[in-house]
C-alpha cells in the first residue's frame, strides 16, 4: 500500500493534468493507478466506476474519491477528491474574471465564436461514445429515444426522466435480462488480487474502514449533511429567498441530487434552468462557459462555477461573483463526498448486483437521449441567431428562423466534428484550431 504522502503527490499531479473531460480523466487514472502504480486491480477499479456512474454528480471526481478512500479512509478520499477539483477551480475562477472584463472585445468574441462551434462537436462525439457503450440491445435504443422525446418535445423534468429509466431497468431485469445489462468492465483484465496493493490489503483483512455498519453510516450521513446543507441554510436565513446567493445554493444543491448520468447530462439540466428559468446567462454564454471548462483541468462540471460567478457578478460586482462561485462550488461537490463515504462500504459489500446493473444500464441509455437534447439545443443556438419556442398542443417545439442561419459557424462545427471523430484530435488542439478559425472568420470574411 502506498503511504498517504505518496498518494497525495499522485492526486495533486492528477488534479493538475486531468484535462479532457470525464472519459479522459477516467482513462488517465486507470493508466496511473492500475497499469503503472498497480495500486488497484482492473476489476475493483471498474466496480468502483460502475458505482460512481449510478450516482448523481461528476463520476470522475467521485471515482478519485472512492479510490482514495479505499486506500486511506476518509482522509484519503478527501485528499483525492479535493485535489481533483481545486487546481481546475482556481484556473476557472481566473478565466471567469478575465471573461467578464474582456469578453466584449472583438478579438475575444471572435475566439469564442470559433470555440463554441467546437464545443458542439465535442458534445456530438460524446453522444456517439456513450451510445456505443450504452446500446447493448433494442430496449436501450427505445429508452434513449423516449428520454429525448420527453425532454425535447414535452419539457418533462429531468429527474422524472432518470427515475423512469431506472424503473424501466429494474422491471427489464426480470422481463428481458439480456436487454438490460452493462458492458462487462469487471472482465477486462482482472488479475490476481495479490498483484495490487488495495486488493492484497483486502485479502489480509487490513481495510477495516471499508466495512459497512448502520451506526457508522448514520454518523457519516449526519456529518456530511451538516457540512453540505448548513451553509445553504445560513445563506437562506441571512440573505432571504430572493437573494441570488440563496437561489444559487438551493438550485445547485437540488441539481447535485437529481443529475444522474455524468457531466453532459448535468449540463442539459442546468442549461435549461440557468438560461430559460433564472436568466443568469444567455445560451451563447453557456456555450462559452463550457468551452472554458474544456480548456481547464478538473471536472467538466466546473462550468457550474462559471455560471455561479456570472450570476453573482451581475448582481453586485466582482466580490459577489467570487462569493457566488465559491457557494456554487461547495454545494456542487460536497454531496459527492457524502455519496462515497456513506455508500462505498455497501458497494464493496455487493460487488455484483443484477438489479443495480440493470438500473445503471437503463440510466446510461437515457443519458444518450438527454445529451442528444443538449446537442440539438446547442446546435440551434450556435448555427441560428434566432430560435423561438412554439406550443403545438402539449408539445413545446424549438423552431429556428432559417433566415438567421450562420453558415460559417456550421462549417466550423462540421470541421471540428471530422477532426475529433476521424482524426482523434486532442481537445485542447481542437479548441485552439477552432479559435483560429473564429478569428479568421471575423477579420477576413466580409
């Protein structure tokens, strides 16, 4: 087993270089923790990943917390989870401050013009990647289609879509178990437990903190509920219900409970609420914030910190923006530690559970539909200057004004998609190239 100091050094390194969104972060941690350090086996790593994918919130950060907890208990989980977040959060705060001061400059607007088209390509690629993993049978395709229709045409609340998918998975596990299954990650190269530090420690019975007891669970839930919700209550009492700080704390606390399915699913829900309900930012600004998050280390969900900063800044200036960003960051990530520290002991107790796997499979399929909804929403606002929502019976349909089509933005998005899928261009290079195209389109095209 590595010492705590050795683990902290590695988590700090991961926190500074974990670019590329959840898929890249999970791959990076697998390379370092499983292949190079041999601290944890494939089977246990992917079991932890499957559990984290069942949870609301950022799965890559939760996975880091889980592995840190396995090795060194609560202090290990805290070190891993916090170091996964903090470097990117500091960078994101700096970018947000620069954004509100310089975004209106022509050159900055031109850069974002190209970058937001690339973000559309990134989201489309995420759909294809997740669909490849999720669609293990025809039932999964139908669940994804139903999720998309419910969100895009009927504006069904996001939590209800995820709950319906989970119920479909639980029922499907009895009716058609072959249709409701996840990819067998545990079979991918599982090795003898004694090869890996964590697995060997389990075999020797040394990791007592991983045992689940009712008393320990109750104490953990109580402690982390206070850590998470006490600041929310204090803000609500001190500021009142109409304060932007109260609204941010309440909204993002709710979001952290109901947003299953990973970062892009979270963004689908947040974009709908932050832009159309609360008016904290515009649709282009949401895209630009996502672009900023793509260029920083840390979870992609750090875009929520940017949203909080803009909402606070526009309500009272720079200090309000920084305070709002801190509040958003707190209520977004504090629940993740609760889910891991309270639930991981039970995940270790139940290494294989058919019903949980079926629910996960169905939720993952629904997430494809959720992200497709996000992609179309982004596409309409990237390629058209004017988009209206029209009611057609019980349906709410977004209709673009064809006359406002932006062919250059469409072309940049198409080129970015080809570069990403066909040539596997790294995300940072893709964003930089798209920024150059945005500059060229602004200054060279009449």
